């Protein structure tokens, strides 16, 4: 998979298509950020579900 993406990067740089390369790079950064945020949200949800809920006291 890495070779596949490396091919795109090298081709864009060698052909002088820097705008396409920057679009590719920004897209890759956004995908990584979304993955990190998704992981953080899932961990937070897991922590909230693992806490015991307080029981109501019966007088």
C-alpha cells in the first residue's frame, strides 16, 4: 500500500504538478486527523459506559 501512494507522490513531483501533490497531502492529513478524532471519541464513549451508574437511594 505504501508503494502505491509513493508512486503518486513521485509522479506528481516529477511532472511538476505541485498543486495536485498539495491536494493529495492535505487530503492525507485530513484522513489522519479524522481517524485520531474517531479513536478519541470511541475511547471517551467506552470510558463513560464502563463507569458504574449511581443508584437511587430508597428511603
